[in-house]
């Protein structure tokens, strides 16, 4: 039987019913450690219940459980995650957890406590949680899952692969044109920062040959295959030293605007260049062209532009500088680089633009709805318009700037 489920904000009126579900859902684990007391379980739930932090899980139209996210300065705690045991094993719990984590993910880790030996551990480990420490109560273990480092479009999401493919189709030709103009050739040492997918490091590896070296780094390297002719390293360019020095070329595309410590990251890249080495930075400038559909001639185009505005609101809330692209030339000069120049590339429409738009919207869907910026109905209508070919979807201008140490 296919179940339908949804989440809705909890209210104070939900407290008693959710407390009862907790008592039933926790029974097996609590009996195993000889601590099952249904009345105590209810009291503790009611004592800690905060409706503003809690979503009610509804399955086939009835209340079936709850999940809460308690924000703290150093972590986001997943709490009160209970589901009617009759619904266990049907994939609902994993789907709920995935949606809630996607909606709340930020630079802080997620954290939760589970009773030692609980079967729920397998569910959490599938979502990236790892054992951190024993709770001092003597019964629970605390698990952490990494946040996104401040990024909205994290590599761990399934839609990232489609997004990388569309970005490669749209912007690789321009990037490779710049590489060729800078003279990238056999024997060069190259660092690809925030590589994401494999297309750029693979091109560089083929270009520099066996006598050269290409290092591809990212916070999440899951989309970078090993043994592809380049080195793969997990690396945070805003917080860690460069993975070497004396590079002939360092390249970053759509990276720095998302790095909280972008000034430190830029300085680190410059320091890793050899004398005469080139730094090529490429960043979009959403403030320069803020529309998904520059030709806003009908309701479908208006909706697309409304959702693009919503996306920019999310980025601005993450301290993303929406006008960062245009600042690259002066930043390279300020870093002491010579022969600084720049240009821009601006795709206006095409199948790859539509694929990029779909992948991006699907990646941020849960965050748009959780923030109250857009509804599921609006997003579904926009995706249907994309699939029907009704939209000439443009990208933000990609500004490329380069300079020599």
C-alpha cells in the first residue's frame, strides 16, 4: 500500500496526542533498558514540547508522529522524532528526516541522542549521522551529522549531479577558452578549487599530461571519481592551508561567493601560486541580472521570476554577496596580481538553462517552503512550465577574472 504523508506546523492542541505516540513508539527501546513508564514518557514530552520547533507528521490524513528541530548556537538538535510503530519499515521516517534536514541545513551540525542499541541508529547513519559521544545520563549516545558549511546547494543532495552536468554544459566551453588563452599545457601544476563535478579537473588532467599535476578539492568530493588522472582531496578553502604551493594555475568557479571567509580563501589561493602563475576566478552576479526570465511576458514568466527572487532572499540570508562577481577584478589587483582582466558570459535560454533551473529549484525546494517564501503548488507549477518548454530561462552573468602573480 502506498502511503501519502506530509508535515504541518504543530500547535499546542497537538501536545497530548503526540505525547501518546511517543509512549508507544519508545516502548520497545525503553523496555529493553528496563525504563518503560508510559506516564513518565508522556510527562517528559509535554515538559519539553515547543510547538514552534515541531512539525506534526500526518500519514494518509491522520496524525502519525512528530519531529522537532531545536536550534542552538553550536548545533541543531533533532528531537521528538516519533512515528507510529505500525508505519515503521515503510520509508516514511527516512523521507521525513531527509526533508527536515534539507529544510533546516546550515553551517551548524545536526545532533541527536538515541538509546544505546536502538534499531533507529541504522536510519540515522544512512542520513550521515556518526557517533560523537556518550550522553552523561548513561543510556543515550549522541550522534552528529555535518551541516552544509553555509552552502545552500550542497553536493550531498541527489540533484547536485544534474546541476553539475548543466553547469558543465553551459560554462565549461567558456572556462576552457580561458585556460587555453592562459597557456595551460604539458607539465603545468593546477589546483581546481571547489571542483564539484569531474569535467574541469578531467580537462586539465588531459591538458597537462603525465608530467603535470592536477589537484581537485571540495568540501564534498563524492562526485569526483578516483583514478581519473587527477588527485582528489577533501578541503575547505576558507579554513585550511592550500594543498601545496607553486601552482601554475589555480581556478575556482562558483565557489568564493558561498565561502564565509572568502577574503582568507582568496589570499590562500594567491599564496599558493608560483611567481608568474595565474589565478582564474569565475563567479555569477545575480544582482547584475536578477531575473530567471528577462522577457517577463506572462504568468509563467512572472512565477519564475518570483521564485528567483525567493532564491536570492535565501542566499542573502546566508551572507552571500549577490554582487560579488563584478568585484573580482579589483580584488585580484588588491591581492597584488598583475595583468588583471575580465569578461562575462550570459546564457539566455536553451535546454541546459532549463535543466540547471530545475536542478537548482529541486535542491532548494524544502528551504523555500520551510522559510515561507514559496509554496509547493508554486514550485510544482514552475517545474511543469519548465518541462512544457514555456520558459526562456536565463542564468546570471558568469564573470571571469584572471591575474598573474
